C-alpha cells in the first residue's frame, strides 16, 4: 500500500510499504478521509515529536474510514479502571448537550468505552491515542495526562492498523449518514472539548479567542453553543469570515506585527468612537501557541477572569508575566493538553448533531502523491484551514 513516511525535519516521502499483519485485538481500517493538522505541521518542521512520533514512521493522525479486517479479540478484560471511568463520565462535563437549545448543562451518561464486536464494513472513527487506564493520572480521571499514552500515526495511507488498546477504548462507530470528512474532525474537536471543560465556560460570558485557525474556530462554535458572547482576534479574511459564520459577534484582524492587544484595543475604540474601550473578557483562550500571544492573553482578561493557554509553544519557550497584575487581579491561569475517551465521545456527538461540519474547516483537497509538496506550502504559510488528503488515487 502507499503511505506517507516521515523521515525527519521537513522530509516526507510517499512509499510502497507492506501492510503489517494484525495482532490479537487489532483492526485494519481502510482510510476514507484524512485531514491535515497543525500538530502534523509542527512535527514536519521539527522532524519528530518526543511523545507522538519518532522517524522514520508513518504519518498523520486525523482520519475516518471503514473496517476492512478484524483480528480475533484480545484476551483479558478491560483495565480495572473502566468502572471508575464510567462513574466519572456520568457526573462530569460542562458542555451542553449538542441537541439542547438552552443553557442547561447535560452530562454525558452513555458509556461507550467498550464497543460491540467489530465487523468488516463498519464505518468508524478512531482517536490518535488511548490511555493505559492503570497509572495514577488515569485513576484520577486525568486520562489526557496518562503516563503511558499509546499514540497512533498513519492517517496519510491507504489503510491503517488500529492497536488493540485503541480498538478497546477509542474506536467508535459512525451513524450511516455521518460523512467521513466530518468524522475525521473528532480528534481536534475532542481537544477543544477538553479546553472548554477545563476553563468552565458558562452562558453569558464574554469570551475572547486569540487565533482563527481550526482550533480557534472550534472554540468559537462550542462557546457560541454554550451561550457565550464571542470575540476573536486572528488573521486572514477567509478565516475571520468563517469565525463570524460560526458565531463570533466581533472579529479583529491582527496585523503583520501580530500585536493582539493593539489590534483589539484599537479596533474596539474605533467601533465606539474616541472613548476608551472598556474591554471586559471573562475568559481568554489562546489558540496560537506563541509567547507574545500568551502574554497578550493575560493583559486582556478582566479582573477575576480566566485564561487558557491552549496553544502549545515550542520547547523551552519562555514567557514574561506581570506578577502584580496576576496576583491583585485574582487571575486564573491554566493550560489544556490533549483529550480523553470522554472527550472523544462528546466530540463525535457534536459532529453527528451538525454543530461542527467539514465544510467550515476543510478548504482544499490534495492527492497523497502531492503531500510532501503540500506540507512545504503549509510551512511557508499557505493559510489553508484544513486539507483533505485523497489517499486512494
């Protein structure tokens, strides 16, 4: 089969490889939709990711497809923390039901951590990792911080083998009407679900989202669903138009200098005349991953407000904060990382309810043979939101 292989920094090759045989409990999936991702771009630029992928390795992690081969079940029961996980899922969650039209918070009560037996032809989506269920963090309900996360790569290929742990915990069936392109957005949306629940957004809040990439746009859609008043600061006319379509009431174009504080303050003053703008953001979500926007987020949140540093900066990046401002303004600063099985399931619910659709995020297509060129264009800044990779040419 043909697959994209990451060989190091800014080096991808399309190669013919032998599909690996299945081990007990594994499932092979024919890839029907694979999407590019900002994390993949970071990995491409750096040549590796210490936790996710070490080259040479198959590449890509956002996908949906059809089960094409099933190995015999893996022996043994689910990890002993499964019951604890079910209990946590019945009482956790700050997002409203995707079908709700009010402000009521509806916890996720279904336990789908163990799907029924799989069959050839099943339409599925899979996360890019699965927690061990045994370590301290898993037992505390922080599966996104699992000490032994098993990562999955290989979306940019004709097929992919799903390890037994992922089959058991994070392989989900799709409704017959669910589009594969929509379903492939589950993994990034699950990360956003984690971020929304961490910062505990509530109806009526003024929320500022810095960044209008795929993650920022997903934050907009969920914040709007909760009932927040959403402002976004970002770049690119097309992305900002999408932001407005997804629910942003106010958008600010951040210029080439990238000064979000200046863009927001000057834009607000212009909107209300010469009076000083009284900006009061209850929550600020940084979805860019640059030190200057981390620092801007702290300057823009109101007293008593909260900041989520969602965008990850390069390793060993340093930032500078005004400790007096943080202390006397009683600010809450936090960061969100990755996702959980609960978040994966909640994300799929939002997608299958129509809240998140590929048409708002996927703005291009590319055959697998041209993937190396596409990533070079992305690294140079082609401003695409997401690109669908046609793995079957």
